C-alpha cells in the first residue's frame, strides 16, 4: 500500500467524527508511529480533526484493564494541544471535567475517600465515564504486560467505539502475533471490532520524504544514500540523521567532499550495524573492505561476500580508509570523538586537495578499478609514478596496500623503493612510524614495511625512561615496541629511586604494572626480569620501617625478616 494512500486514509479518519477503529500495521521500525504523529500534527494545523479530545496510550508494561483505562484518561488532552506532552495541568483539567460530569452528589462520594491513599482508585472506577468522543491512539501492543489479554484490549476498544463514540487507531508490528493462538484470537475479533486495516510498507524513497525534512547538503545526501541502499526503516534513518547533525559542525571548514564522504560512510555503516539481513554486509567485513581485494587473488570469496561486494559496488563504495573507520566508531558508540574525527578529517582534506591534481594517486588507482583495457605495465607504472609524486598524502595503510599489490605481481624491487622513498619523504613525522600507536597497524601485513617502520621508529624516537613507559602503559592492558625492553633494563636501584620519588594514586598502578609482567603463566624472560628487579626494590623499601613493610605487603610481597620498630 503506497504512502499516499495510507496518509490519505489516515487524514480521512482524523477528519471524521464517526466512531471507527483503524489498524495501522507494518514491520518494526518502518515509521508507523512517526507517520501517525506527523499526519496528526498536520491535521491539527489544518483544523482537520473531527473530535475535540485526544489520548495517546502506550501499552508498554500495562498489566490490567483498569490501568489501561486510567492511562487513556490520564493522557487525554484537547486536540488543539496536540504536539504537547500531557502533564499535571492536563490531568487537573481532566479531573475537573470528570467532577463536573459526575455532578455534586457523585463528587461527595469521592470527597469522603482519603485523598492520598485512595483517590486514584476511585478515579480508576469512574474515569471511564469521561472517555466519550475522544480520538485514541493505542501503540506498543507487542510490549503490553503479560497479564493484559488481547481479548480485553479489543473488548475495551469495542466498548469505546460503540458506547462512547470514540475513534481508535491501533498501531501494530507484524511481529505482534508471533504466537499462533494470539493471532487466531485477533482474527476472531477483527471482523467484529476493526473497520479499517492499513498495511504501512513504505519504500526507501517514501521513508526519506517522511523522515528527512529540508533541502540542506546533509538532507540531500542522506536521501540519495538511503534510497541507494533501500533503507525503509525510519528508526534507522533518524539515527543516521542524528549522527549526521553531530558530525556536521566538526567538519565545517573542510572541503565539502570530506562531509560528503562522512555521510556516505555513515549511512552505510549504520545500515550494516542496525539492519541484520543476509544481503546487508557485516560491519567487520566493511571495516576491512577494499584493502585486500588488490592482493587477495588466492582467497576464497564466499557466496555471501559476493553478494555484499555487488551491493557495495552499486553503492559506489571503493574501500574503507582511516577516516571511514572513525565514522564507523561513531556509529558503534553513538557519539562523536571530536579529536579523532578532526585528525582524520585533516588528513582526508589534504588528500582531497591532492586528488584534484592531474597526477593524483586516486586517479592512478582509477586505472586499476575502472577498466579492463589498460595493460599491467601501464597501470603499475602510473601507480608507481603517482605514488612517488603524492607520498605526503598517502597513509601507511594505503602504502601497505600498494606495496602488497606490487609484490604479488612480481615487482619486489619497486615495492622496496616505494617503502624507502616514503621513509625519506616523511621521516620528519616521527609519530607516523610508531605502529604501536597507529590505530590500524593490525591491517598492515607487509613484513618488510613493518620491519623498516620499526627500525626507523627506534632510530628517530627520543630515548624513553622507565617513568615515561609506566606513565604510558599503567592501567592499560596493552604495551608494545620498546616498552618491556626499557623496563627490563631498569635496575633494582633505579626502581627503588623511582618508587621512593613518586607519590599519589598512580604509584600503586606503576608497581602493579611492573609486577604483573612476571606473574603471567607464559611470562617471557624480559617479563620475569622486570618483576624480579621491581620486587628487589620493594623489599628494600619494606625493610626501612614496619609501616613500609605493611605498605609493600599489599602487593603480595612478604619480607622474611621483621623490621625492628624505631626507638
């Protein structure tokens, strides 16, 4: 059923004051409630609502018919207040109206009941009397309490329609009736209770028209990408839009291509993260996409991966780079790490500027991806020359990709030349060669590249002290490079001086870090040496006073000889 038909029928339903029951059903997340709310607000603005009172009721957690009835009463507002959340003022209005409708005699009955304890119970009993000529929307049916029966819900709906002249819209997920007995019961009552049943199954294009308003760069790009992927889940689309709005101010000031890539990647990863279907690429597969295809001629591609690759090709997604991985982490966490995004955006922005030159590395890669005609020598020579000209704008990850391609095609000499050229040109960027601090070092697999980067890092790095290493790795479960080498070379005397010179909550972490290296079941010789030297220093400290002996004991170190108390 098209979106136009559904919205037209809902608008007709709202405009009439004829008692009716309408069901709007569809898959989870397609935007049934969103569409209802939007159409309702539009009808309010256009004075297109036939009744004067409205109540939205979520069945989530409701376990009794009494609670259901009272919630309808409690949530009731005047239709000219649609769009506002019911609160204490609307509740006061409802109770005042209820009192007036009951008359003085009945109200004296309520006055005789202790207010704090029993007033709500009394209202439960009589509130139903005020629920006439009301537009009611009942949502979250599948999340109702287990003790609230379907027949009770439909029975009350029937009574509201027949006896109280109400109009009721019931919003259902297709999964509401997974229990076959519940489905049979619904079908048994449907003919008697329900007048209209609408299937809400919008296309991706229709979903964008509902969920994405305006004509900004973000809106236009999201609409384009949502339609390309066929996303017809409005909850997912709204999640994408929320993250896009968070990303936008961080990327202001960069080339527009940076924002467009962010939105393109954001839409893809959100789809992958939130929509679980066979044809939707797995997030982990996406993270590595495009970095192995150049060199994976021997790898077996599964049928599922072929399907994913076809999808990604149609989405014009070539590969996942460092910038894309930052966007992926935003999707997973739900918030923006501005520091990481800014750093990745600056690097991408430089690449965008470089890509606009005639000799860009991106254009050279297009010969590889975009044609079957160009011969091997022409493609590789163009890649080689472009690499040499654009080294400043190529990440270690992309260096690894092109180097592996050249090796697999028998050009080891040129692969080595590119590594050495990269080192010469960028040796001033000291952090670049520290693979232990590079977020994507696990994806770099060329042995020669890893070996040369580690050698250069040792050569250009400032010597690290024991204090530097402990500040860096304490409280964490990761270390690398020369960390253990520095700690193992630290003598007991040096550990003694360090432990005695430091004070504060970090001191315990430093001591525990040194000791844990020798306490692993598979401890290395370096690890054992670190623990041994640190333990020797701690034993020396423990022997200085009874108090220090107790301080050291908490680290599991027992001193054989007791320290004599000071005179």
